[in-house]
C-alpha cells in the first residue's frame, strides 16, 4: 500500500465514523495540484546534475497552501502527496486558516557541499516560482531542511520578484524574519499535548521514562524539553542506531557528542548505556515512545513487539494503518501526528502574521499562543474520542474533517 493510500485509509475511517459528506471525501481524495520539476545544479567539480523535485498542493479551502519541503533520497510523488494531505488535515485539527501542501527533492544532502545545496535550493525556487507566494503557497522546513535553506529560498524568490518577499517561506532565521520559537515549535507543541495527556492520567514527569526515535530537529528538541520538565529520557537513536541507558541521558551532551562523532551511537556513559539497533529501540520497555524519525516505522511486523505504554508521533505517518490496529488491540494509546506535530505549522502561521505586520513577538508570547492552540485542539480531539468512542487518531481526523466539511459546503 502506498503512503498516500495509508492517508486515504485514515481519512475514510474517520469519514465513516462521522458520516462525512461523500463529495467532501471525494475532493480530499486527490490533491488539487501536483508539480514535478527537474532541477539543474552545477556541482563543485563542474559537472551538471539534475535532481527530481516535487511540490504537491493538496487543498486550500481553509487558506493558502502550507507545508514544508524535504531533501531525502526516499522522496517520491506518493510520499509527497501523502504528506501534503496530512498538512491539510493538520491545519484543520488546530483550526488555523491554512491549507495543505508539501515538497521534496530526491537527494542526500549529506553528499552535497553547502554551495551545491544552496544552488539546488535556489534553482528549486525558480522552478516553483509560478505556483508559490505569500498568499498562495508558503513552504517551510521539513526533513533535512533548515533555517539557512529557508533564507536562501526567501532571498531567491525576492530576487525574482524584485522586492522583499520574505513571507514566501517560514522557518527562516531570526535575522531574516523568522519567528522566535519556530525551530523548537514541532517538539514544543507535542510536549504541551503530552503534558496534558499524562497530567490527566495523574502520571508525573519524574515517573515517566521516554525513548526517542530520531535525533533530528524534532527528536533532539523534544528530548531536551522533556528533560527540562523532569521526564527521564533513557533511549535515543538516529539513522545509524541508538543507545539505551539505565539512567536518564543529558540530551545536550548527546547533541554535542553527535555533532563531534556523527551519531548518537557513540554517545552516553558507556558504563550506563548500551548500543541498540533501530529495530530494538522501538521494542524497548518504556512509558512513552516518541517517534520523531520517518514514516512507516511501526508496521504489522514490529507493532506486536512494542512495549511502550503510550506513543507520541512527532514524525509524519510513522505508524502504518495495520500497525495502528495492532497497537489499538494492545491498548497502546497513540497521540497522533496530525495533532502532536502541528506545533510547527502553527508557529509558521505566527511567522506569516509577524512578517505581514512587521511586528515581532517574544518567545514567551509565541509559546503562550502555541500552548493555547495546542491545548484547545487536544480538548476538542478528546471530546470527539469520547463522543465517537474511538482512538485519538480517529478523533483528530473527525475534528479536522468536521472543519473541512463546513468550509467545503460553501463551494
Ligand atoms: N514540515 C512541518 C510539518 O510537517 C512544518 C510545516 C510548516 O511549517 O509549514 O508540519
């Protein structure tokens, strides 16, 4: 089953639960626009390479298309379609006036020099120029893309338009019109929800062990924020493998060690920690498993072996629909991606507003506004879970589809 079909399966499940209008389901079952580009890049050795790139605009009934773009070898049209649909749903879960889009380029950025990545980014912008813009489609960071890349993106688009158009992209550096709190926002939003979720169950941070899969922007920040709140992060991983420790790790130490030694597998106190494979990490005994890597990590093969009590999905689509079913039967409660990681796009929305007004908020103000949106969405999702006696994922879809149905009925 393709990733986009996974997304449709999730949408259809919730659609039948709430009796969604068939036309609405039909509209959401295909993106509104799919763009495929071939990006020429002059490499440092003088050769010319072509990279395959995509931008998919799923739906804009709630507002301009919005969503990140990633640089990864696994990118293809089906993946980008799925990720774009999740953006439409995600923005509707938290009720921000934005639609859904996603982009990606098939490339391993670790094999490119900084200059090559800059030229790739600038040429990607040139090819997307007709379909993006501050009121049309606003890209942002995603897997392997960051503030520096967003700054090049904004600069290239502004050059093409002959004026300052920084609002074309979010997730920029602070010097170039980014928002305070944006780089931590995906993790911060998820942490706000996890806090509420565990507080309602009367579970204290000090009693909670956490394993984090993925030590990119979301995973690393989540590990740090959770540790600051007193949670015990006892396992972390990256693409090369992971470590599990008898005592809580210090995420900041792991971060600087990873920068030095290229992977978390070489980090942590050897007397306290042992190395595990990525497969083993997912099966560790812990209270909360945070999935912050890529899609399709828990499948029908390994879901029966999961021992965590709760799962927080910071990545997009880390659990397949079959695995979801298995985890439901095992009574493992999942805080779903479309709610848990919506903090990133929410602060992107704040960045858009700040760019438009040329008025910038403090980190405290941003986090306060973010918390309010996340907690409100959490309460709505929980209410729907009780109303429809369903999982949090189904309830989050129900919340989003309800909003989209209202907007689409105006068509
Ligand atoms: N890439 C992030 C996501 O998947 C953020 C998107 C955005 O800020 O537009 O939600």
